[in-house]
């Protein structure tokens, strides 16, 4: 097999001397070229220790016939960014890492890659990067999780939501902070918790987004079996990094690429594991984004469908009692997969070069589970409660729940859906009608909660925090403030077009789509509206006004009147990365997704800007500037009532130009009519083959970009 790096080497005569200038030998130049990419940096505990795993992977590659090169794309920490505008960079920086890794890999050209990360945006970013580089061989190594801090008796508090109170983990800090602000605990207590919540490096020790995405990487088949969520201090983790470097070279030799491993079946396996572990709601945006990079289509509805009837097994914080390190001691991902074995695609390929089923069988014979049982006994010897493995990862027959962990709700308040983690929600909030109390920022909302302005029975809204509004930050502290108040914890819902931390608890509903910034119904909610939440029937809807219930027709009329009065807020960001991220321009249009019902434009999150919304916006912008409707009439006369092949539309340009005398207007009108042709083809042809869909994607994406660009130019922006 001819290596891609050697093909490029022949085309770039300066490549050899430049690599020799780094200390490479002449023999190194002809070896398989392997990039070791990590998010190492002094940014937070999830990344500050990754250099040791980089060294192990590099050593393994260099000792086994390859040549390794280190690359770094340091990530930020959502925890450090919480509570201020820094959190708005969370999703944009995920995408920035993906773009950087793509450039690093393709500018120099490598044959394979070891990708090392730990945390909630870095791990999705690495998985998305592998998707972009899917023709490479690839393997993932994680930095594990930090250990929990044992609390002395004087600092142990009884939390009704957690049976194991003598172990401190970071996700509790939001609750303790709210308690300190309301006088439940002292400032001295809070300082102790803050100074001891992170006793080591590693990802946060609870089933937040970081832990979830580590598990998703293994469930997708991209990690060595049983290596997700090892304690960061465990010697087994260094060995796993070395073994990963060795295995990557074997994958390269066997011709197994990332795209051979990550398939639709792999994602279905990952979603079933996600249901079993009660994973973070953020996976509903990360997994579709990862799938998109691999050319695979999944959406939030896929999660809802697969979670229904799925068995939820995990007793790990924040939806359980134990810190995340105990997940590994109880058998980790392989143990979960054994319990739900009948629900998985066992023939899915993995980085071992074997199928998932073969890996699980091999682990049984290797003594892996016996090793984990021994570690569990050792690591819990000092605790007042000695758990069994089944106290942490339950059996399939004795599941904590049998309806997955998340649900996608829809209704007149969220026509395109929203997400709730119902395993972290009190049962009494599954079917309720609440009073709306809307706020246009998280800052205003959390102040209202802490000052007692929020009352039992309220549905608190935080809006204009979606991707277009502010970049889609987490609403973690507000949710924790509500959960920290016994009077509110089981009687108040928090609803937002932003998102939540994987550590969030309570009746919190996020990703409401369309978002407020584009005029979604959440922007039209007024104080006193009656809000219906129905988790079993998957409903989130406005059902009344000023405390009085209305018919669906009456609600539609009221919302239409409010929409006519609604005015969009000016863009929050005027420059930089956040301006680029929150603007609906070509820099954000990096692909299209075809769903069963409509074309959507992905925004790197689970809630997308509808193609039809974008079409309407572009159409209106052209109409406002030019004589759109007169030109449209001329074009329609020539297109007729039936379909016009896309390639015939440009032929109309000259004829219309003679009548309109405006090149820009004519070109944009033509493009918009072509958009309609594409839309109509989708509507009439129904299920499209992959080739047809791909062609339409290219056509549609180009047209949207060009329409947008011309509208902006014409308006002087």
C-alpha cells in the first residue's frame, strides 16, 4: 500500500529538508507519518496532563515502525467560563478546534492520527475532526476523569438528591454556591468545597458532557475497549495511550480507516449506550455534528425514537449517587454493553480490527471484569458504604428506568423540538401546567431566582441565548439555583433556547427551536401564559393566556398577533469569532442535512435554522431592496407550473435582465427561484437516493450562500 504522505512528499521537494531541520533522520522520512493531536495546554485539569499520554503515543509509534509528529489545539473549560460571557465561546471554540485540526492534518498530510482529549468540547471536536479526515486511520485516547475528594465529617452535608454525601465532585459547587448566597451554608464551607472539588487532573467526575463524550468515543468503536473514564491517575491509562499508538499502525497496515469503523450502526450503538448511561443532553447536538462530518444523518428525533423503551442502568452523578471514576471500577463501557448486548449491532467494526461482539467476548476471557471488581473493592474500602458492581451499573433486568434518559418535546412553543433529560427530572413535573415568567438573559433570570421573585408553579424562560442570540451558552447556574431551593426544585421548570451542562438537574428544558433570535415562538411568550409540559406525550406548548386556558385556534391567533409586533434584537456581537458564529452567513454554512420533513441548515448545534426560514429571510431582503415581485412574475411565466431543470434557469437571465436593468436584482431573483425549484423537487420526489441528495445539497448550499452574500452586499454590510 502506497502511503498518502509519500505521494505528497514527491510533490513537495522542500518537505524532506524541512523535516530534517526538526531532527528527523533520512529513514524517518519514508516511514508512515502519524500525527498525534491533543488539546494539551494549561487551560484546565482536563487538558493540563495530556502531554504524558502524548509522549506515550509518540513513543509507541516511533518504536513500532512509524514516525510521530505532535500537534496541539488547546481547548477552553466550560467550568471556568461559567457565569460570564466566556461561556458564549464554548461551541464556537469546538468548531474552531475542528477547523484547526483539519488544516494541520491536510497541510502537511499524515497517514493516520492518534487523537487525545478529555472534555466536553474537545472530545466532540476530535471526533468531528476524525470525521473530516475519515480517509485516515484514526484512534482516540482520553485523559480520563479526576478522582472525587473524600469529605471530612464536618463538611459532609445531607443532599436528598444523592445518597453518597461523603464524596465531593465539581458539579456540586453550583448548588453549594446557591446555598451560600441564600444562607444555607457558610462562606467558609463554600471555600472548602471550592478548594477541594478538583483533587487531580482529568475530566470532571460525574456523568456530564465530558464523561458522556468519552463513552461515546468508545461506543463508536474509536477507542480501545474498556479505556473510557479511567481515573486520570491510573497507570492503566498510560499503557492505553501506548497501546493506542501501536494499534494505529496495525490499522494502517490493514487498511482500516476511520470511515470503515464509524457507520450508521456505530451511531445507533452509541445512542443506545447514551440511553443506558443517562448521558448529557449535549450529546443530542454533538453526535449529529460528528455524524454530519462522516456524511451520516442523525437528528434529535433519532435520540427520542431510540431512547423509548431503552433501559437506563447507571447510578452515577448527577442522576445517581457515585462519582464517575466508579463507572470504570464497575466495568465501564464493556459492562454496559454486555447488559444491553441484545440491542447493539455486534458486527460493527472497531479500532481493534475486530467487531464489537468479538471485543466483548475477548474481554470476558482476558480477566478484565475481575480486574475491575478488584479495583472496586480496593477503592471503596474506606467508605461507610461498600457498593457492589450492580449498585453502580445495574443489570438489564433491574434497570433504574425503562424509557431511556432524554425526550424530545414538540408543540407550538417548540415546533422544531427541544430536549429534556427526564431521568434528572422529578416525576411530579412530567405532566404539569405552569405560569410563564420570561427573561431575556440568564443574568436577569438567576437574579430573580436568588431574590425570591420566582415562585412555585412558574415556568421560567431564558431566551435569546441560542446559537444566533449569543452562541448557545450553558444555563447551569440558574438550574442549580432552582434545584438548591426545596420550594422550587420540584415545582419550577426552566425553559431556554440555550443549553445545559451535563451536570444539570431538575425540570430543565433546553435547545428550544426555533430560537428567539430568529423569531421562534419562545420569543413571543408573555408573563402569565400557561405552559403545558407533558413528557410522556412529548409536548411543550402554550395552552393559555393570563392564566386562562384557550383553544389551539385561539392560541395560534394570539401568537400571530404577537409575531406581527415582534422586532428582532440587534446582533449581540459586532466583531470577532462570536460575530462570525452567530451570523447566518456563508462562514456558518458548512453543510446541509436532509431530514424526513425539511431541509435544515446546521449551526453546529442540535437546533437548526430551517431552510424555509432562511429562504423567507433572503426573499424578503431582496424584495425590500429591489422590484422582486415583478421579476418573479417574469420568471414564473417562463418556468411554468411544472418543474424546470436547474440547468435551464440561468438561460432566463438575459431575458429578464433586459426588462429589469439590474444585474444584482436579476441574479438574486434567479437564485431564489432556483431555491424554490430545489424545494419543490424535495417535496415531490420524497425519498431521495444518496447521489441525488448530495447533488441537491451542493446546489442548495451554493444558492443560499450566494443569495445571502448579494443581499448583504446590496445593503452595504
